[in-house]
């Protein structure tokens, strides 16, 4: 079976421009860029709604901040997808990713649960460590996370992940870790209503579990809640997700260590922009680690298919850039897309991703190597061609990695493409490629509709 989704990265719609150094950038001023990203924000919501109408199964957004360069824009996927959720009923709403090192884990846990409730249980919750210091050092500073110390970053991420799962699955909880003590041991809470609530026998937690009752503090001052030695021992997160025990989590992966962690924790993986010859190794590592860890799964469903299991929605996605050419002037179209791809990669490459473009039998590429659109097409991390050529390339990819089922997340947006051009690509793929792939791969499972009704109730006034 096969399933289809869209990966929306939020590239600027400003034309790709040359610079004296030869580097391609988004054309225009900072003022132009601000206006562009306002348009992109609206496009992202509109395209999420359109994706459902066209029969896509998933819509993934990412999280990135502070980028005048233009390749990506998505400051809060959970908030944007809230708008999409209100206008859709079926499509699964994913994030790739929520960068946990930039959040207080309970804040992002609240937002993820809110989206799951509003969408009727359609969240695919993304988690990630981040890789851009301009983002992580700014947002992560209050929490002590950092991307410039990889082991510290990983330790923060893992504690934040554990805390999110605890908050989603336990009706009342506490946490003592390296980065967080929740609630803080000094949190005074001598609130009569709290005491009355937890003094009841049916609420699920005893008063002594939630509060350590103490006498008044003669030096405390203030109101009765804080003029006390009574302190809080547990808190509850509201709301919890609609999906039980919690939504399926996802992580974008680049290293074997990340793939192994995800597999051992029952976390699905997003894989972008690596050659097909290396995809097979990632699939094998994930599957082998999952088997060794006794098939971790939030629903305890046991073994799942190699690559992707469409019925269980478990495994790995593959996310190439995709662009279907219009009839006529194909070379000019390819040249334009090559410039878009080169500009986008010129942003990612310096963070270390260029090394991973090498095929399995090649030495890693130098990090400062110029990566052209032509090279990305040769590696088939970007599929640019007629509809039949794109279809054939995707079937080759599925065969090469040996996936039983297949989840494809298409990157249709690229730097310099206007919103209407991205939407044209969504239409072309849905009409010309998806039917052929479904026939070749045994169809797609039906996704359930939301159980939440978001239209106003009829007034109860006489």
C-alpha cells in the first residue's frame, strides 16, 4: 500500500537572485521578505486545506525561525495547523518538527494536545533536537539547552520528550530531572479549593499525593495561598490528547544514533534529501533496532512492516522535492527549478548535510562543496520531470529500499515559487501521479474522519 503527504517548509516566493559571490539568495529587501512570509503563512494554511480536498493523507509542517535568507519559514506549525484543523475532517496533521530544545516541554505538550483535541485526534506529533544555533541559542537559553554542545542538547531533548509523554499519560505527575523539577520544590500552594477537591475520595489522587500540608509561615506575608509552608507536589496538564495513550511521535533523522533512538522509543522517522542508495541502510537500521527492542509501539501492536506500515501508521517516510513539468519549454522550467534547489541547499549544506548526499559507495562530500540542482536531481533527492518520469522514479525508490508499504511526503514548495504554482503542483501530482502509484502499490487505506464538530450549536434560547 502507499500513502501520500506534503512536507511544507515555507520557502519564500521572492524570485531567486544572483549575488557577486555566486551565491543564490532570495531577491528583495528585508521589507520584501517580511511581506513574502506573510503571504506564505496564508498559503500554508490554504494548502493544508487543499491537500485534504485532493486526497493527500498527511500534511507536515516544520519549525524554523529568524530566516531572512528565504529557504524556510514556519515559526509555529501547531498554531498554523490549528487553522487547518478547523477546516478539514480527515487529513493527518504532522510537525517535522517541534524543536523541543526551544520549548518548555509542558508548553509544547499543551499545544500539541490542544491541536489533537480540536482536530479530533489527527495529530502526528513531531519532536526534534534542532541544528541551527541562531534558533536554539535564542529560544533555548532560558531552559539551559544548546546546540553548540551536542551531548547537552541530546540530554535536554530526551528529558523533554520523557516529560511530554508523562504529562500526556498521567492524570497528575511530578518530575525530577537534570533540567527540570516540576513542580519546583518551593511552590507554595495553600489553596482551600485545591484541598477540598483532593479531599474527595473519587478524584483519583489523594490529598497527600498532591500537597504537603504545613503550618502558616509567619514570615510569608501576602495571601493565604503563599503565606504558608504547604507546598505543591504534583500538577496536571490540561488538556491531554484525544488519542490514547498519546499521538504517534515523529523525528527527522540524519545520524544512525538518531535512527536508533527513534526506533527504540517507538518514534516514526522523517527522512529527507539523501540518495536512494543510503535510504535502504536507514530503513534496515530502524527495522533491526525496532526488532531488537521488541517492537516498541504506543499501542503495543507488535511487529510492523519493513519501511512503512500503512494500516498501523508506523515506520519511516521519504521526502523528496517533486516538480512536474508542464508541456513545452521543459528545459527552461528545469533551469528555474535547478536554481531554486541550489538556493535551498546553499542554506542547509553548511550545517553538515552535504556530506550525506554521497552515495553509499562514495566518500562523504566536502561540507563546502557547491551543490547544484542538477546534482540533487541526479541523486533523485529531487524528482523533476514529466508525470510518468516522476511516477517511475518513485517506484524505483520504493523497490530499492524494499519497503512493503510506502509513505511519500512531497516537497512541492521551493524558493521562488508563488503559492499558486505550488498549488498547481499539488493538483498535478494528485491527478497524474497518485492514481498510478495507488494502482501499482495496492491502494491506500481509508483514514477516519474527525469526531469533533466545530460548527456552532443551535441556540438553546427560546
